[in-house]
C-alpha cells in the first residue's frame, strides 16, 4: 500500500510539473543562500508563493534526483510556475543579473569604485586585485598592468559576483575587439598591441567628440614618426595621480623623470593611462592622413588642428578669446 501511494504521488507530481497554475502570478525574487538545505529551499519557495504544494514539489524533485543540485543565488521565479521550469532555473543557476556600465576613459581606481556594487567588496580591496605586480600575466594581456585592458561596456552580473568572474568578462570583451581584420591593421600600423592600446588611451582622454578621434590620432602618429615628443597633457595628469583644474608648468616639472610624462620623455609612455573604447582603438589603428602636428581644445570640446607652432600659437589666442567671450 505504501509503495502504491508513493507511486501515485509521483505520477501526480509528474503530471503537475509541466502545467503549473492556470494563471501564474507575477515574477518575484527569491534568495537561495549558500549551503541551504533542500528543505530550506522549499520553505523559501513556499514563503514567496512560488510553490503551493510543498509535499508534492519535494516528491517531484527527489524522484528527479535534483534535490542536491540547487545552486545558490538570487532568482526571479513566477508564482505557480511549472515545477520543471522552477528546477531548471535553480539547477542551471539562471540567477538574476543586473546591468553595470563601465564608461570609456576610466582609470583602474575609477573602475574599482564602480565594481563595488556588483561584487560587494570595497574599492580598496578591488583595486588591490586590479593592480598586482603580475596581474597582466595572470590575464594574458600586454601590460604593464590591467590598465587599459578592462573593456568599457555594459555588463550584466549576478549579485555578489566574484571579482575574478568580473575581470574574466571584461578581459574577454577586450580580446573580442581584436578581430582578424584589426590584427591586420595593427600589423600595418607598425605598433605593438600594447603601443596601440596606449595610444588609444591617450586619444580617449583627449577627445570630447568621437568624430575627432582619427584626427587626434594623426597628430600623434605624425609626432611619433618624426621623433617629436607627444606632449599629451593626460599622460602628465596620470603621472600626477589624477585630474587637476589646470596643468601648470610647475606640476609638469615635478614629474619630469616619470616615464608617463610625455613632455620630457620621448615616444609613447610604458602603458595605457585609461580604458579606451572601440572608437579610440579604431582611431589609433587607422588615423586620417594629415600633416597636423598640434591641436588645442576649444571651450565647446572640439579642437583646432594646426601644422606649425606659429599656427598653434594663433589658435591658442583664438581659444582664449572664445573662452573670454563665454564668460561675458
């Protein structure tokens, strides 16, 4: 008799597993704690009105051999959903994810601050993970660190995701940028991968308008070709540790020996100064053809590009006049 009752329960459970309620309720969030027993899992589902018949549900799950396969995490499950759908989500780990946007141009400390919500870690702990001496070797990027290789994008992460998982996703997105066609462009440019990303990071920091990126790139390519120092303000600010209202000559002189000071050091700095996006990387690989050697930023964020120091000095006077006019 006992076996007959168990068999009847199993048949009934299997029959109900595929249909659920006639009108499933709204999806609700349920948190399955790490190490929770199956009974605790069922209690959580009952408390959220996801499962109405706990005995039947337990019978179905155990007969399916799934009671030890539930994964921890936060799930969005519909009240009265079919048992098969509920267990598919819980055993496959289809946890609720949330968008996290990493904009172009952020440095590692800025990125660390933005990842606190996703990981539940404080920014100092995250930054320690990002700035280890050999971290670029661990993630197989050109280095000298992870700066520049955590690709800007909008990612979806589960609550409390590990920092290692986050880094894996961001580095994978960086690697996906390098299509075979872009590898061919890199080879044609004469730059190494690290040099291309470094140049792209400077372009990213300089540009306020995406349309100007290839022109800014041409200025730096021209300077590199003739051995002229880049004199890029963002690299000096990187050496100084962050942005300043005004970059004074005294500040530039204070980091004269820093390898990131492109006013005093020739060529590109040792590595990227921020995370460049796709547009900046494309511009570094494919600048426009020009003979520009200088540019100066206007108050509206655009730039005046010039070919000689005399033209550049006149452009600077024009920019000061435009700035003074905006202040009237």
